[in-house]
């Protein structure tokens, strides 16, 4: 049971997109990336978990992205801090902390000018090679939104490089097409992406809503024949607060 709950938050990290170069640069505030608060219902292995996700804009121009939830005596909380230079995410740090029965911790730290990324995984520190474009597991999601918000033609395959655990991983996300989903908030027009897996038994799909600044609406991950699904239930973005039963204006 505990392993199943630990894997629930991983559903949120299936969007594998990026572009640009998060190397050293003078950080600038992007008016396109607005703070938000969103809630999701995640289901896997017969269990359900409500997740709260929030992006905050800090006084120094950086951003803090938090995500977490709890079921019974098991929960988790994760935090990513990053800056922005134009359309590029500049990652600073990522921390994941399990709570209750699962007391697991992960950390990833980016030091400007360093050729390595410090990563904590299973109580051991690793030095991962830094290359331009490397992100952490959470900041990559905001890179997705930033790229799509600045791209007049987002219907294309995209790739990402993510520092995670003991490795730096490369992913490719394939564009599937436009789809309208029935959600607790009403029908939403979305862009559907599917991650390219080497293992045909694994499947990872993500749907993003242009009318919600490309916020994640739904993710489905299938591994070992078991699906895990996440669905957006409410979202609060500047100039609009969308909740179950409300349908945002179309594009």
C-alpha cells in the first residue's frame, strides 16, 4: 500500500517538454507565467488523493512551485524554486519529502557556474553532469507552459532533459492532437501529448488546456497493467477562478 501511495505524485510529472537553455543568465520576470492554485483528484490502485498545486511569484523575481496531498497517514510535499529568463526556466532547487509512513526525501540542487548537479536519492548524494537545458521534475512542467504560451504553433513533438535521482534523463513527448475532455469543470479543449517509451507496456499521456494558460487538465500513466489517473477539479488563475461545474471561455 505504501509503495502505491508513493507513486501517486509521479503522475503529475509525466509532461516531458522543454526547450531553451537554463544556463546562467540575468533573470527576468515573464508576464506570461502567472501564479495559480489548482486542485486535482488522483486515483491509483483503488485509492484516491486530492492534490493541491500552487505557483507563487516571489519578491526577488523567482518562483516557488509547491505540490502535495495526504491520504490517511501517508502524504508528501514537494517544492521547486526557479527563475525565468525570457522563455527559459532557470532551476535552483527541488525537494520532495514524504510524510507519515513514507519518510522519503529527494533533493536536486543547481549551482550557477557548476558543472555538476547535486542530487539526493535514497540517503546518498550523487554528482550528475550538468548540461544546458537540464531541469528538475517540477520546474519542467512550468517550462512546458512557458514554451506553449510563447509558441503560436504548439502542435509539435518536444523533448526534455531532467535531473532525477541518480541520472539525467532524456524524454520525448509526441503530439497526438486536439481533444475536448469532459471534466468536473465542464468540457475543456486540450492538447494531447504522449511520452515515447522504450517499453511498449508503459504508457503516459497528458492533456493541457490552452484556455487555462496550458494548465495540466489530465494525466494517465499505465505501468504493469495498472493505470494511475489525475484530473483537474478547480483552478484559480489571475482574472478567473474556475471550479467544478464552470466552463471557461474558449480560445
